[in-house]
C-alpha cells in the first residue's frame, strides 16, 4: 500500500484583515493637539532623498491633502510654518513562521461485488470518497512585508524654543509582499488621520474596503 503525503497549497489570506476585499493597518497615536492648531500653516522638515525625490513628493502630497482637510494650509515660499511635519515611510521583508495543513490521501479497500446483472466485479483499492485527511501541520517560514509610516507634527510657535511635538503616529501594514510601497502608502497615510487626532495613547486597527476606500467601522 502506498501513502502519498502532500501540502495543501492554498494559503490562508495574508492581509491582517483576513479577507482579500479588505485592508487593515495597525495605528498608534500620541498627541497634545489643540483645536487652535487647525488653522495653522505647515511645512515638511525631513530633507528629500535625491534618489527618491518624486516618490517622497507623492507621499508628502498625500499627507498635505489630509492636513488641508483638517484646515491647515501649506506654507508658501519664504513663509515660516507653525507646524513642522516630519514623515518617514519604509518597507522591509521579515520571515515569519506559519503553519500549513498537511493532508494524507489514504486508499480505501473496495470488496468484490456483483451488479444487478450478476456480473462479478473484483476487489480493488481506490481513493477515499471523503478526500484527503488532515494529519497535522507543518511549520514553514513565509516572507512578510512590513510597511511602516511614521508621522510627527511639531509646533514651532515658541520662538527660540525647541519644537514641541503635538501629534505623533505610526501606521503599520503587513502583507505577503505582493504590494509595492507606493501602493500601500496612501492607505497608511489615511490610517493616521482617521478620526484625527484620536485617543491619546491608543493602539487601534483601521480597516478599509479595498475596492471603495471606505473606512469599515465596527457595528
């Protein structure tokens, strides 16, 4: 008798949301935000990496759009902005242990039998009609892409004093590496500003409908 072991090749969904039609991020926020800051001007303080100038500009544009939505305006040339925006975004690939189910295909003995016409059919070994059986799990290493956005808003109102951080947030997304950083960046930016400024010290999961972009809220 021959037994054949094989791995079930269908992956469980890798997005944290657990469903291909949704996208989830984990967001941490700390803030000392004041409503009066909503009418302030802002500027980005992190020097642009020459090798990623256009890419960085697109990420800054996404952040600027969210700040505009909150009532802040980008400072013009030669103007001093009250809010200094420090933003960084990165992606790295980690190896994570995952469990894959292992199924065993077990032949089933079929005894000899006669049909209605009296013809004798010999016994034989055949496949189990119930299909392969789960016999355990195998631990493997899977590549997981971790994309991270870090954002700080700093108040420069006090002349001659160090910048005072009034909002800082980190948004993370984990996937199987099929998404480019440029694809996930808009979702990370939006995650940071959902229900801005949010609860101080809160770690939350933000879920989006990947097709419509709508924020999916708990019911």
